[in-house]
RNA sequence: GGGCUCAUAGCUCAGUUGGAUAGAGCAACGGAUUUCUAAUCCGUAGGUCGAAGGUUCGAAUCCUUCUGGGCCUGCCA
């Protein structure tokens, strides 16, 4: 049920004759919204105040004439004017009751399919294969998966594509590692583990050599920072009270601290590497390893037989590893073309850019210069190699040919904002202007120190170990035999609950923050049963299932409670019902800017409203059979809505916990 | 240097795109239980929405300046 549209349609009848301009009419109708203050109204129309200039009448007079013409007696029990000219609507309990009944009888819980479905490509997760997945991948995966599921449920044609990094430098590293460091036995027994070891080994040597090479640069940086302070100090002597210069001095002094810290961190990296004798030995034997890695990568890209053969041998293993993570997360994709798929198309992309006079040679590289940006988009390097911008162009062009999408979403972290702005600008210039390209950017996962989430030793946190920890924490919290129903369960059921609650906690914690902001990762908080967590909602669901089981035992199954009408008498019943009926509106709203946190907020609110109802209104021990059956219907719909909502977020439920 | 972005209660965060007295959750304090799973519910307290101007019927939200963080910035992805 789309209540908002229903109400707006009623207002349209009144407003259309008053407002000639269709754009104004549309904007005015958009000012009819759910009320923020539940005590004041269910819905409010903030339309009279902005119209006072247009119509040349005082707002209260406008509001009155609108209300006089408004025909809503079938759905509203009260329409009033308040304050500066707010029109407040209260939905009638009878109408809500009939809508609750309809929703409970509908497989889709009363949610319709959009009348004009759109084709949407959603590009998310997109890790580099052969590198272990880490925390950084969780947001893209979880947000993209949720958006896909919601859009699909609303009736759009959704095509998901996991744009795997399967063609990059990491394969150069593995190939180099395989050629120089492989352990045949281990490779035969556990290829994935061995490849991963090889990757880490080469990466380690390369990182060490890079840090070593960086030291003089960072030392120089500190030196320069000091020089800058001296310069500003001299300048300040000339103009002692110039505020700007004083500020400049402070900035310069901070610059010294930053430079020192950078140098210190880099030295520490080097020193800790130097404690690793094997690494030092290997580093001496393989000097300039990164250049050699790039050479292996280039050979692969040229199609050199040995490297291409190794790539073909490694890729399935690497993919298997990644797929096992997706299986656990219950995430699926329609396509997994990956970067390698586009490799052969890249020369044609560059040619087309030249043909349309968009590309130029600059310092030996092929560049596309764009208005408003100093730096160009580079599509081919001096050495002839292509870059990810080139691949992204080829990918978008392929998708246009193959799927003709109306919407194309890239769920990628915010640091790539400028890249996508440029990419979309180039695509538009190339003539792909019928597609709504959007960068669905998101913030960084931070540690409790407010810095990007890392382990104590400073490395990134592995995704799988994080999932394991969430599950074991969930086990501690949820399967405490003194609380809940866990005392009655065998180990297998407890394990299933821990898995469902643990993974749900990770996903929910991610989704419940506005995607654009950074958030602080706090495992303790996210597996709790109190507060805005998945476990609280899952627990509400389990209690609902418990009531429904007991009702069934009393002979009050679905067919029984559906035989009586729903009646909303208590305040908490009305509160739950109103919220239930907003499900569809909320789903649409959450897809305007692709903000899944609107869904978590809705579900949390629903669970809270239900707990309140649960506390105030006994279902099975209601005063009459009719009342009990009426409340059972409400309970049933809350349960189904919670389950559906969580399902759309990729989160499961359990029948008891 | 240029660009993007953020700053809301002690802490973690919302804020439906400019609407009424700025909301949740933790933590703190006070209540409720012969329980349909108290893993709950009800209440109290907590705010100069970073600062200062501006735009208008009305600003946490839009504009300008400032302060302080984060990120990006020519051949990594």
C-alpha cells in the first residue's frame, strides 16, 4: 500500500484547479509527508505556507479552502489545521484495519510492483581475486546486495555484476612468486593456500623495498617541512601581527609533525621487516622486485604463453576461494565478467576516443582532458599499457550494448569519487546519455581510534576471520543457557542461530549507518541484543513465532485468525498498524538515494513498536476470542514484515532463540 | 595550491532533501515481572546542531567566510 500516493492523489483533486503550473503542483504535492511527530499527526501537508505568495492569500485561509475541498473521509478520521498553516491528517483505525488484513493475506505483504520497471545494472563487491578479502570489501558487498534485492522486489529488472579484479598486478606477483618461490607439494595439496602465500610473500618483499626506497624521500619531507617553518617565521618577523601568517606558521608546524610521523611509520615498517631474516634474504636475491612483477604482468597482458597458461591455471582456484565467502554471506551475482573479460576491447576504446577527438597525446600518454579538472583521465600509459579507467569505459560500453540499462550503479568507496565523475562525463560525451550513471559511494570503516580499521599490527583485517569472530561472539551472547530458548536446543541449532545472528550483526551494523558517512566498527556493540541491532529485531521475530506456535496449539492457526476482522482499539495497536502500512512507501523512499539505512531504521522502529504492543496487549490471553484473533493477525503481519525486511538486507531469521 | 567530504547529547549515530518543541540507542538515574521468550517495557536527565554572517513565512539542512578532521589530486585500482 502506497499511502503517500493515495493521500497526494486526494490533494491533487483540490489543488489542480488552484495551481495552473504543473511543476508547482508536483512540488506542492511533494510537501505532503509522513509526520515526524506522531503525537501531532500521521501525515501532514506543509503546503499552505509556501503558496501564500503564489496565491496572494494568508496561509491559514489557503489551508482552510484546501481542507474544505478535500475528500478523505474514507481513509482519515481527522483533518485539522494547526500552527502556521499545517494540515494534519489522522488515518482512521477502520481503514488501517482493513489494509492490515489485506496485507496479511498477500504474499507480497501489500507491496505492489512498479508500473514502469527499469533496467538497472548494479556493480558491487568487485574485489581483486588472489588477494584475501578484507573489511574494506564488506560495505560494497552488503550495500550493493541490499540495493539489488530491494529494487528487484519492487519489480525492476536488476542485473548484478561482480567486476572482479582478475587481470591486475596481483597476478604478476603470483606469477613471479610461482616462478621463484613455489613449494610443489603445497601447491599440489592446497593450491589456494599456496597461491595466497606466494602473493603475500612477493607483496611483502615489494612493500619492504618500496618503504626502503621511500625513506630518503620522507627524510627530505621532514627537512622541507622544517624549512617551511623557518621561512614563515622570517616572514612573521616582518609583519608580527598578521593573523594570516600566524595561522600559516601553525599549519607549517603541524606539517612538521605530520612529516615526522610519516617518516617514523615508514621506518618502523622497514625495521619490522628487517627482523624477518627470510624476507631480507629474499629481498637481496630479488632486487627491484616490483619492476620484475610489472614485467610478468605485461607479459601476461601481451598474451605470452607461459604466463597466460599460469593465469588460466590460477584463476579458477582464486575464484573458488572468493565464492566460498559469498556462499557464506549468501550473496549471489548474475554476472562475474571481471576485468580480463574486457582486455581485448581496450584498444577499440582508445581508438574511439581518438576518433571522436576526445583523446590527445600528452607526455607520451593518451589522455582525455575534461572541463573542471586539472588532471586528465589517462587511458593509456607511456609504455602502452591500459589503466582501470580504460577498463571501466569498456565495461560501461559493453553493458550499454548488452543490457541497455536505464540505471547504472557503482557501489564503490568514496575515494574514487573523482574517478567516477570523470568516467561519467566521458561516457556522456561519448553519447551514452540515456543511462543514469551513479556512483553509490560510501565511507570508510574505522577502528575505535577513529582511524581506518586495522589490526593491532597495522595490517588490514581479514574478512573471514572477522565473520568467524562475529559468529563466536554471537554464540556467547545468544546461546547463554540462562536466557531465551537456547537451553532447549541442541548444538546444531545453536550453531545455526549463532551463524544467523553473527553474520546478521555484521551486515546490519554496516547498513544501519548512512552509507556516505564513516562509521566506527564495534563488534561488542553490534552483536548486542539491545539497541539498534539485528539481534534485537531477530529476537522480536522469534517471540512472534513463539506466539504463533502457541496459537496454533490452541487451534488458532492462520485460517482461524483470518476468519475474524482486525479491530484496532489500543493505541499501541494503531501505532504498529500505521508503521506496517508504511512498508512500501519506505522501500521506495530508500531507493531514491539508495540509502538502505532507511530500511534498518524502519525495521528497528517496527520491532520497538511491536515490543511496546507486546507489553501492553496480551495476544493469547486477550479478553475475548475475537480480540485475540485480531491481534494474532497483527502479530503475524509484523513477523512477516520483519522477515521480509531483513531478507531484503540479506539477513536471515530463526524461529526461536 | 586545487577539489571532494565531514563536524548534531558524555559515547555511537539518525534526521524523508527547507517545516511545528532537533530524535534514537548505549552509558547514568528511577520504576514495572505469579512473563504470549524481562534477551523486555515505561519514565527522568542530558543540546549554542563546530563559529560568524546571509537568503525567507520558517535553516541542523541552502549561500559566503572562518576553525578543525578525513580523503582525492598525470601514467596503482
